[in-house]
C-alpha cells in the first residue's frame, strides 16, 4: 500500500491552519499516549516502547514541519506562528523527560525478549530521561524545565535575528571592478552612481572572490561579520549562561561535557584534544601557504601587513588563476544553475539506484521544486528544493527534515533551504549543493525504520556531516562533471581544467582547516570559558587559530548560526571530515563504482541511526576508521 506524502496548503488561510492545527493535534495525541502509558502498568515493555514511538513520531512530525515553516514561509505572520509551535513542542519534549511517572514506566522495564532495535531504544530512552533531569528533586526539575524552555526561546530569537538581519552597503561602480558581467548587469548604479550590495550569499560570495577593490571586499565583509549585531549580543550572552547552569544542574562539568555524552567523541575534554590534533596536522602546511598569499596581496596592496578574511578568497583565487591556470570565472561558465540541479539529481540517482520524479504540487513558495524519490517503481520518499534567497528566509544552506520515515507508516520527506544564484554558480556553490544533497539522501534512504529515534539522519551528531562531506567529492570528478556541465556553446567542462582545479584546490587547504579551527575554537570556548567580553575573546580566538586575520572590531559570533544547533561542538565538521576522507577509500574503483555504492548505501545510509556510527563505518570499510586518509588529503594528496 502506498503511503501518502504531506499535502501542503495552497493559500494563506490554509497555511495558518497548517501551522496551528496540525501541531495542536499532535500535542493532544502525545498527551493521550502519556496518559495511557501511566495508567496501564500491565503493558509489556515492547508495547510501552511502541507507544513511546508513537508519541515521538507525533512530536517529530510537528517539530519538523514547524521548523521548516518558521525558516522558509514567505509570510512573517505564518513564520511567527510556527516559531511559537516550535517553542511549545520543544517544551513538551523536555517536560516529558522530567515526568517521574513516565520515567517509572521505563526505569525498571524488563528487557527480556526484546529485539535489538527495542533494546537500543530502551537504552537511549533511559539515557534521555537521565539527561533530561528526571532524577533531580522538585526544585531542580522545575529549574531545568525553565532553563530548557529559555534555551529554546533564545535559540529561536538568535536564528530569527540572523534570518532577518540582512545588511547593505553602497559602493561606487568602480568598486565592482573584477566582478563578472552578469553580476554587473544585475547590480545597476542608482542616480548617485552607487551600487547596493547585500550580505546575501548571491552578493557576498562573488564579491569576496572577484572584487579587485579591497575597500569593496572589506566593506561587505565588515557588514557580514556584524550580521545580527547588536541584536544578538545579549541573546547569546544569556544563552551561554542558561546552558552552563543547565549543564551543572544535570551534573556535567560544562555544556560541552553535556553535549558530547551522546556523540562519537564521548567527552567535552576530548574536544580540545581533537582540535590540538588538527592544529598539529595543519600548522606546517599553513605556515608555508600563508607567505604566498601575503606576497600576492602585496602586489595589489604594497603596504598590506596581513592577509585578512576579506582578502583570503580573492587572493587565493588570484594565485590559482596565475600559478595553477584555474580562472574561477571561466570555471563558473560551465555551471548554469538549472544544469547543476539536473546534474545532482542524475548523478545521485545513478549512484544510489533511485530516480527523482518531478511533481506539480503546491509548497510554501513558488520557488520550491518537489520530487518523489522512486526505486523499482515504488515511492520511497519525497524531497523539496528551495534554492534561492528571499526576504525572511533562512539565509545559509541546510537540509531540514520534514517527516520522519517510519516503515509502512510515514513517507520520509526533507527539504533543502539554500541561497543560490539563478544564473551561473561558483564551483564552491556546486560543492555546497552536493554536500547538502548528501544530507537529503541520507534522511530519505535512512527513513525506513521502525522507530523514529533511528530514522534518517538521527545518528551521532558528530557523524552526521560525514555522508554529506563524502558526496562533495563527486563535485570534483571530471567524469561526473562532464555528465552535466555546459558553457554557452554547450561544451562540458574539460577534464584537464578539472585536473587543474583539483591541483589548485590543494593549495590553501591547510589555511581553510585553520579557518575551520577558528570556528571550532569559538564554538567550544564561548560555551566552556564563558568570557564576559564576547567580542574581544572571539577576535582573539580567530586571530590565534589562523595566520589569516579577522577584520578588527567586529562581532561575527552574533551571526554564527551554528552556535544554537551545534553549541560547543563545531569541531563536528572536521571530525566528520576525517571519517569522510576514510569512507572515500572504499570507492577505490571509481566514484560511480556500482558495488561500492551499493555497499555504502546499504551499510551506512539505509541504516539511519539503528547502529552506532563506528559500526556503520566499519561495516563499509571492513575495518575501524583511521586518521591517515585525512592527513594525506591535508598534505595535498
């Protein structure tokens, strides 16, 4: 029997009801389930787990829908309603883990006769209750509840301020020197001879790479690094304080210690140890790369004392053009947006043995393109691509679950919210598209699970980036790119140009790792050290992490969206990359090797969170994962 997918409204009234009635119905369903769990002590453990799963499905359905609507709906009133529902649902989820009557249902439940998935769910559930604070006294539980609710409220405010925080700068026409003609055509001067640039990615990324006028780059990067400031200054300060108090009440040393208990890394103290390993692995190469950047910058700016973050991408692009014969403007000419979309669908379809069937269906905005994911004539999921910027929309790139896949019951659905140009894409944007699509297919293919807890990307949070980082490699393969790229003359990107791109990409890699190290240090130390001076400490952390220096006096932490979801754990991106580089060794016969793809699909993606990530990786590689492939990649191999 075919499972019905979500049906979205077609008008504003419908969306208002969608954002209001559906969460309310699911909240009522959870209360009914909880009452039954408490009132029927004779239920078997398996029956209790099934009921809990039903309640968790209801919460996840409602939360997923509310998060997407809050981040993507074009009407502010609907976004506000959805934000309120997120707050209510997160509060409900936290309150259940503080409910001693519910805890008693599972605390001493008999595990005899349970299958592996049931045992795993019971173990996770007991851990969740403990981490939720159920064993605290009445005052402690009340305080944890208040802190948890406040965390959600502050996180939503922080994200909203970033989403609504677009900045603009004006520059003279001469300040656009070096930018592509299509960019110039899209940015005409006003009656005063000035051009307006925004902090949207469609302006930011071309300007930081192509603008030869350093003042233009600095002006726009200054604005971008003050995104959501001062609005988020006090919000973040309170959020950090709330998290510290909550962690200590629950018996943890700090927020990092709380977060990492459920992750591969295992302990907060392991984060600085891992970052030290990254520091050691990248220091020598970064020290060799930086003088090359500084020398090239001084050809344009003779008195430049340092390479700043406003120079990094531009100078790196100049070096790759001049020393490696890779002209980024030539490269982008092969990546029209529509061909990239079709190419990503075709390549991942072949790789994962699925096809994407376009739908004529309403969604939250006319830009959204929806597809059924089909294998063997059977629909196994649905995806939604919302890929262009607009006012009030999430302004980065991410995959958002929409419906948790439950075997025989709920079709997995997920959405990509990105901010790509409608014209030519930078190769970096193509890489980003493959990355986010990696999350999307993980969520869909992993969505054939009995329990919501293990559906889709519900794995350890420091593993979840690995499948998406792995898929980035397909954006660097000459054969893959030749299958969908085309310039204005219809010619695919030449293999020798792709080879040059790969060689050039190795230069600056260590400095990019140092930049990521800066983000990870900020994420960790703001949560653990709790500095009073957020601006000074953040600037110092970035300055100490990389020879490429931050622009002084700015407040990038106010627009650092990952500080809500990833908390103290931005180290995740490099941790996952270590695994992704090792997973890539399993494709030794080529990226489109059918046997490797099938093994990867079945052993990693389709397992969802039903096993620990270390087991998933070992099942694919036939051995535990190692650091070696990452180190070789960092060395330019």
